[in-house]
C-alpha cells in the first residue's frame, strides 16, 4: 500500500520460445530441382571431317540481298584461295554490276582483298606484310595489265631498304615517293621516251630495247648540317643539262641555282675523265654568305653529279624490273 523504490521484475516463462529472424535462410528450401526432358527422337549426328570443312552443302553458299549478292566458299575449295565474294549492283534485278569485292585466305603472295570497280575499270589489291618487295596495295586497269601501263603501287616503306612508299606509273612517266632516307631524298620523277623497235637476236639481253630516259627530277628534304646555298632541293638530269635548285634560307625570299651543260661526247663510261670548260657552268647565288667555288671545286662537283645521275638511272631501271 505504501510507495517503494524497487523496480518491477520481468519473469520469463519456463517454456522455450523459438524466435525467427528475417535474415536467417531456410536451408531446407534450397533443394536442387532438375527438369526431366524426354529422349531425343533422332539418332546422334556424325559429321566427317571433310564434310565439316566444306562448311556449306557442296562447299558453296549464295545469299541475295537488295542490290547485292554474297557468295561464300569453303577453305581451299577455290584454287585462288577465295572465301567470300560480294557483288554490288545498281538495280534490284541484279543485272547492272557496279563493284565486286573478293576476300582471300592463306595465299602465298599474301593477297587478302581485291576490289573491282566496274564503273572506272580499276582493280585495287591489298596485301599482308611479308610479300617480296614489301608491296602493300596495287591499283591497275582492267584492260591494261602490261608492266608499262597505268598503275599505282603502295609499299610497306619501313620494311624496304630504299624507303620507297609509293610508285605511280604511266606509259611515259614514273613517280616515286620515299620516306626516311639517309640522303634526304623524298621524290623522284622520271620521263620516258618512246621505245624504238630494234631487231636483235633472241639471246640478246632485254636492256637493248629499254625505254629511253629523257628526264629525271629528284627532290630532297632540308639537311640541317648544310647551309641553304649548298643544300640541294631539286636536281634535274636531262640529256644535255644538269639543273640544281638549292633550298631557300630562312632569311631569304628566293633560292640559289646552278646549271651545267653536258657535251654530246660525255657518256656514263667516261664521266670520271670529262673535260672542263668554264662556259659549261652558270649559277645564281643568293645572299652575301654565298660561297664562290673555284674552278677545281666546280669540276669535282660536276663529276659527282654525273656519277649520281648514273646511280639514279640505275635505280629507275631497278624500279622498272620490280613492276615486271
């Protein structure tokens, strides 16, 4: 009846009470269940290795699309290594052919793609690395596949000793571009004359009837180790003249030039023993720092240019052999 400071005591029942928590997982519910499927009504399939490698019935398959046709071939079925051919047409009736793309595998010549442009009559071929002479791309005409016809050749220049990157050729001209050469050469243009018909025995070498070289133009990058008036930018070799254009100095607005006349008695064999005449030389020097060369220096320089002309002609002949 009287107030007291004692707290009430909570008494637990004697029976055990199971307390369930939501986080606990019931392991009894995780029972793996399998779906029993009926047995197959077909016999096990047995495909021979030859049939498996054929990939398609008969080794060929054709799929038609709108204005296009896709042809697939099994490996090594076609003698040229063809595995896919895509034909593109102008109309839905597949009658006017525009372009054909062919894809190859495992060819010895490293060819992997060939494109036919039937509108412009051009063929564009692509090659993997590892081909002799490091050819990367080749463009030529349908109806003119001879060595001296119009064509463009692109190379893996990093794999070539001469650094050749591209070569364009026509029946009368050949243009070559170079990359990363030690002599700073990056451009060579060659103009050919008409080949003369020569009657000679069959055992005579092919060089007897080579196309005559009329002109060779070479361009060089700037050499930082030389002054501009002594650093050749363009040099031109013709039958009767050697023309040289030097690089332009940073402080000048024009360039120096030098010309040598060639006598008809000079040949590739007697180039080291040519005669000298001051009238054979003309020059234009820019700037007060231009060096005046002595007659002996000019003579030695002329002999050097004649020897390099012979080397340039030999390089052009080697390029012609690569196309053949």
